[in-house]
């Protein structure tokens, strides 16, 4: 009889206690985002081999040994998750932008579309009473509504661009903070690993940060052989070991660059979409608005010059514009200078009819002004619908991947509670072993031998 039995019992106590603590840790984090279920990996302790003597021949066991505390995870699924959230971040940003941009011309059936219709109709009404100042003022008012509608669209686009610039600056700050966090976690994980500790909670925290970086920038992450996470954006390092490299945001006009050398950042995800929308997206909308304003101005001014106003003078410019931003009524336009007459007679409204027929007249682009307005409205509607549909699909994909992650890494409280009962019984049994061994040793030491 020796003390080996006590050692074996103690190892059982330690193993059961560690398993109970790990199960409790799992239950406490059952609803923690990014937490991966942990398990105590135990093996039989190295036996005493070739052991003989009063114990008999053969190896003598020495109880149980805790080999590791493992973390339930799958690197391939985690990589798939990062790619899926990058896609979701991109499409959600686009969907939010175009949902707002879709309204820049006003609701369908009103807004710019209705203003244009009212403008053409006002000319047709003027043809019936060309010498009426009231009818002429109605044309002026209708034209002013067209100008206000297009100017208002430009202001709304400016507002969207300002929001995008603010979002770009805020997102860049968030990305830089996350990159620093990942670099710090790399160092902490390496220190823990060197010390033979299991950095499971740190690994979970890093995975959450990597997924967020993917959502924001579309960054790719690779776990190196030494355990460091290397994060790159289009091949450029954002995080390399314990070092992170900052992104700089500037604008307007919007720009993204690496602080280390000033080269442009080719981001994807949310930040990439913000940058694309702030440049290409807004530029496309403004180009179409400018085309509407210039084609309207050219068509109306050219035709208006062929008529005569209330005083018999030739018609002058009706609109003035170098683009949608400065579209306005021409300086000399008022109720009397509207050219409604084809002959110069005040009661002749034939030229007003010609002006009203411009709604069906093609511009130099080949389309009518109304068709140009509808084309922009259609473009925004298609982009809004497509982005919303793709964002919804991306969310479904993310949900499917996250369900897979939950299957692999999620905590089942019912399972943990069941295991805890098993570990409790193991702890009680190990404690009983120690009690029995102690009793036997007490008998051996104090109850045997020669007495006087």
C-alpha cells in the first residue's frame, strides 16, 4: 500500500472539477456572440511501466491527466462566414443608399414627373387664352416647379453624398480600431500559447473581430503556422502579426488610402460600397440630372425663340443652366415675355401649342425630356430593387452559415446540464476513492505493527 491511490483519486477530483468549471463557463456564455463551446480533453496519465513487487507485474496506472481544453470550431466554415458577411455588408449598404436615392425625384406620379406634366399642360392652357396674364403666370409657376424639383433633387443627392462621406470617415475609424485590436489579440494569443495556456476566449474574440473586418472591408484573413492572424485587403496587409496598418479617409471628394505609403485602398464590404457609391453612384445620378436640365433648357429655349411675346418681340431664352445645380428661369422671363404667339398678335396662341407639344419632341439625345426623367427614375428603382433583393439573399446566406457555426460551436444548455450531473458524480466518486484510501492508510499506519 502506498500513496499512489491518493494521487489517482486527486487526479480524478481535478479532472471532474475542471470539467464542471468548463461546463459552467459554457453555460454562462451560451448567449455570447462568437463564443465557441469548450471541452476538457483528458487522457490516462502515463503509467508506471515494468512495475513489480507487492503490486504484481505490469504497468500501474496513475489516474487521469488533462491534456487540453479544446474549442469547437471549423476554420473553413469561419472563412466562409467572413466572405458571406462581406457580401452582406456590401449589398446592405447599397440597398440603404438606393432606398433613399429612389425618392430624389419625388414619388412616382408626383415630384419631377408631375412637375414636367404640369409644365407642358400650362402651355396648352395658355394657347386658349394667350393674352391672359393669369394664364401666363400659370406657365411661370409651372416652370418654377420644374426648376425647384430638379434643384431639390440635386440638394437631396448632396445630402446623400454628405451622409456617405460621414459614413466613410466613421467606418474607417472603426476598421483601424479593429485592426489594432486584432494585432493586440495576436500578441496575447501567442503569449498564452507559449505559456501552455489555452487562449480559447481570445481566439473567439479575434474571430469576431475578423468577421467584423470582413463585413466592413471585405478583408481576407489567414491563420499563420505560428497562430497569428494575417489580414489583407486586396493583397495589402491590414494586420501582420502584432502590427496593424491604418487606413486614411479623406474628402470630399472621397478618397481611401494607406497611411504607410498613400496608395489607394481597394476595399470591399461596407467601406468599399460606401466609396463606390460616393464616387461612381453619385456621379451617375448627377450626370443624368445634368442631362435632364441641359436637354430641357436647350429644347425649350430653341423652340421658344421661334415665337413672339405679348408685345410682339421675338422670344428669348426661357431657362438658364450649366447643369441641374443652377437650373433657373432665364433673367428676362416674366408673364409678358412668354412667347405664345406664332404671328406676333397677342391673341395668337399657336406657338404655345408648339411649346406644349415639346413633351413628345425628342432632344439631341433622341429621347424626350419626360423619357429622360423616367429613365433616371427607372435606374434608381432598378438599383433599389436589385440591391434590396441581393441584400436579402446575402442575409439568408449569412444566416445559413451562422446556423452551421451554431451546430459546430454553439452551446446547448441541456447538454451541458446533463454533462454536469455526470461530472458531479465523477467528482463524488473520486472523493470517495480518496476517503477510502485515507482510511486504508490510516489503518495501515496506525493500526498495524508491534505494540508494547
